[in-house]
């Protein structure tokens, strides 16, 4: 990954961009400062920006906010320069994060709403067309995107609005030469007509297959059940699950109830930029409810809105001075009879009591927010995922360093070009810390690759071994938390591997086979034969029983006893097991010197007679080479 | 494009009350004038009201439309084999058109007294009481500098993309 920068630095830049963005929304300078401060400490964003987190989303959010700032600038000023800058940062965003589609759709929607509100002006035209023409070309330079902007429906709304705004501009131009009265009717009818035509055309093209169908991630935004049924790989990522309600409060604390207030304030002013805030707020709150990960896109707008609301309140109560005598007199003169009582002693928001009360409670909330953020950050987000910390009974901290131990072992004890197969979650870590090539990593977009790994993990050894040979795998790495009670291990992710593999090879891997007759996912004696014979199961429990007295081996994650006999591994040998057994690395055996297949060889080594070994075996397996 | 003018004129034709004499226009527009009349009226208004520089820009835009249209027709007829090349050529035309249109809007708005502004302002009055931001004066020089900046980026991308 070429884009590697320190997340905290980008966090600082994000706060800066947030200040600029919010200052565009409000005349009060305190709004921007508050929003920037919120952005800096809100857990929703700190989860990505703590030092040591290894994620390009920290960069992406900065780019998101800054692109929006430039966009607002462009709409306000109607200058080509700002539009071009928006496009440039949009291009950078495209290269950094797949979430750029959010911008691609939000900006056209903003323009569309502006047009529908009758707020079209040449400034809108200039900003939008410049952004679209340059930004689309820019995004097409990124190899990952390529021709998507003209093929994929995700991008079609931008193209549609681009066409629409040309027509609107032309209509506006013609209107200059015609009596204005009838024109409004003409304009709206024309918009309706064009949108109808465009939408029909879009559907037609989608159906006829000229345009690629909406990508799966997009579907899962609308139909939350979609991913689970059709694309296990999307549903398998925990961050793609629907958000639980407490998560909103956990990540945003009191901002979440300032948020609607800020949006309401935007409704009161309702200029171009406020429309933008409203649209962004509505869309992203929906999306954040659908996917945990998209909480990240909600956070900036929540900070903006909360900054606006809070600064509104504080400005009202702190800065606003008592109406002086003459203004009061003026007011009284204006509507003397109706509000005659107004001149009585200071009450309402001018009294010191209400000022002190409101500002005091706001300060309290702010302090609580800081405390909450600090607590969340220290507890939930600042523990690096490769080093686990736990508490011993006496309260002292115990560091579980199995990941680094294992990666270091790989680095020291394997040849430079040894290929490691693991589930894709560990791809980056292996690549970065062990410096070895992996079969799949976190950025693998080819579903089949991941499914191949899933198939190898969930099949019998006789099936897996040829797959491993074909892909030149030298070592297989599994994560096993059974000894320690570390629940994020591979056996718990195993069903996803099965499902993803099933998506590609439905007749070879069946999820049902991994459940017992009563529909339970078990690893103990009652586990199904398919489960017991799967490579993942064997690797996880290989020799695990030797740690315990006979018959008492316990898996602390699943909370069950483990079969008394260790599974046998014919095609692999254990290469390394870390201190707490979290990481286990197995070496894939080479082909047998004597041309036997591996189960025979192992049986021979054990001193068993050939006949018996042959009888025990299932279908004979072809050698691969 | 002519189709739209047609639509515009039909919509304006049945307007009941306005005998609509545009103050600056050379010819007057009757309520019951035919489609052709209105079209030619618009055309004459355009010729009369547009400054020489703006006409030049318009000619350039028409040329760009022509170039883009030719490429598109070629793509439809002869296949889109070097798709990159077609795409960058086409989007160069489109982008340049759009940029030129933007430049035209920025430069022709305040000076030439095109009557589009007051009417659009009247429409916006519902939302923003006094749209003072309507005339954030971007000077002609600044507009042209922006235009060059945008064009440079556009053509850099195009050349990079053309393979």
C-alpha cells in the first residue's frame, strides 16, 4: 500500500478541514472551533486515527471533509478554481478509499436538490460541471476505478445530474430572451420529463446489461438482508453489520442529541451550503444505521451540526447583551401596545440566572463528553490489535504478544519467498510484520481468491493439499484462541470461510455439513465428520490434547470439551506454535520421496501395516504433479 | 438543441396576458406568434444582445459540440476499440465545453446586461431574502485565470489517460 501516513497527523488535518467546513456554514467563529474540537476527540473518528492503527480510512476522512469544504467553497463562489481543487482532492480520495462513492453520489444529490428547489444559479453550474468533468477524468486514472464511472450504476447519478444541469443551464439561458412568467412551468415540466427519460434509460440499460449492475455493497445498503443471502464476503466483515443503537451513543455521546438541533438550525437559514448539510445528515444517518463502518461518514456531519447547535446556544446566552435602553425604546415604540410589559426587569434569556444555568450545564456536558471520549479511547480504541493485554488476578497487566512472536518467527525461520496462507484478516499483518507474501490479504478484491482459501481451510486434507500445492503455499497460519479464551480466532470465523467458499463451489462445500443434526455448531465429540476432517479443525486442535490430562482438554472459547484424540495431519507438519497457542503455523509437506501419498507415508512411519492404512482411507487422491 | 427551443416556444405561446415587450429587444413578441417567429425572435435577441467576445466563446463551444459529436458518432459507427483514447478525447471536448460555458457565465453576466439575472433573482427571492452573494464579483481576469487552471488540469488528465 503506497498510501501510508501517520494517522494522527491526518487527524490534525481533519480537525483543520472541519474548522474550515463549519466556518462556511456559520458566521459565528465558535462553531468552527467547536466542530474541530469535537472531530478531534470523538470516538467515532478516533477509532481510525489513533497512532498505530493501520488503516487508510484516517486519510480518507480527512479527504472527505476537505473535499466537502472545497465543494461548498466552489458552490458559494462559483469559481472554476475551487471546482478544480474539489476535483483534485476527489481524485486523491478515490485513490485512498472505496468510500469515494459517497462523495460521487452526495454532490450530485446536492445539486439536484438545489435545482429542484429553484436555487439553480450559474455558480452551481460552474462548480458542478467543473468538478464532474475534472473529477471523473481524475478518478479514471486510478487503475482500480478504470472505466467504472461510465459503466457502473453507482456513478450514474453524477452523470445524470451532469446532463440535467446542462439542460437547466440552457433553459436558463433561453429564459433571458423570453418573458419569464411561463418559464417556471416550462422549467419544471422539462426537469420532470428529462428525469423520467433518464431514469427509464438507466433502467433499460441496466436491464439490458450495458451498465454493470449496482455493486453488492450498494445493495446491502438498501436491503440489509441482501448481503447475508448473496454475498457472504461482505457480511463476513464485522464492520458491515447493522449498527446497534448503543453504538451511536458510544461513538458520539452527547453530539448525537445536538445533531438534530444543528440540522434544524440549518433549516432556518437554508442557503446552498445548509441544504448540503441537511442532505448529508439525512443520508449518512441512514447509512450509519445500516453498516457499523459507515459511522465513520456520519461522524463529520454530526460534528458540524453539533458545533453549529452548540455555538448557537452559547452565542445566544453568553454573547448577546441586554438590549440597551434605546433599542428597547425603539422596540417599544414600534409595537408599543402589544409588548408593553417588555420593559419590566430582566427575565428570560437576559437574566444572569438563565445565562449561568445554560452555560453551566453546557460546560458540564462538554466536560462529560471529554471524559467519555478519553475513557472510550483508552479502553476500546487504543489497544493495538496485534498485542493483547489482560489482567492477572493480582491486577497487574499481562501482555500477550503471540502475534508478534509468530510473525517474528516467520521472518527469521522461513525463506524470503515462502508463501503463507492464512485467512485474509491477517494478510496485512503478515505482509508488514513478517515480510512474507500471502495468498490473500485485507485488500483482496477478488472473491474467488478468498473463496479458494476458504475452500482449502474447510475441505478434507485430500482436497486441500492439491489446492495448497497449486498455489505454492509453504506455510499455513491459523489463529486459535482455545487455550486462552481469545474469541476472535479462526474457528469462530470458520463459518464465514465455509459460506464464502460455498458461494463459489456450492456442490463441494456445504454449510449444512458443518452443523450437527440438531443445527449446532460444535467442535467436541459430536462435531460432524465434515467438521472434524476439515483442515481448519485439524490444524486448530492438532496436539492440543497433549496440554491437558487425558480426556480433559477444554476449548475455552467454545466452552466445550475437545475430543480426547488429537486429529492427525498427514500433509502438514507443525512448524511453530506461539506461547499461548494463539498462532499456529504449519508447514506444508513436500511430495513424498517414494511417491506414496501422504497418508500412506505417515501410516508407514507410524509402523502400521499398509493393508490397514489402505482400508482406512477414503477415495484415493490424485497427485498433483 | 433546436427541439428544446421548440418546446420553449410552445410553452410561451399560449400565455394569455403578456404582450411581452422586452425593453431591450429589437423586435416585439406577440402572444399569438408562431413557433418559428419566436425562435427567430430569440435568435435575433441573442445576436443583438451578445457582445463580440462572448460570441467568440459561443463559436468555440459550438465547435466543441461538433468535435464531441463527431467522436461519438465515430464511436458508435466504427466501434470503440481504443476505448481509453475515445474516452479521453470525448471527455476533453465535454470538459472544455463545460469550462468554456463556465467562463462565459462568469464574464458575460455583469457586463452585458443579459436579462436572465433579474428573473432568476425573482425566483430565488422566496428562499433567501437578499441574496447578496449573487454578485460575488469575480473579475474577468480572475475568471480567465481560473479557466486556464481548469483547462490545464483537464488536458493533463486527458493526455495521461489517452495511453
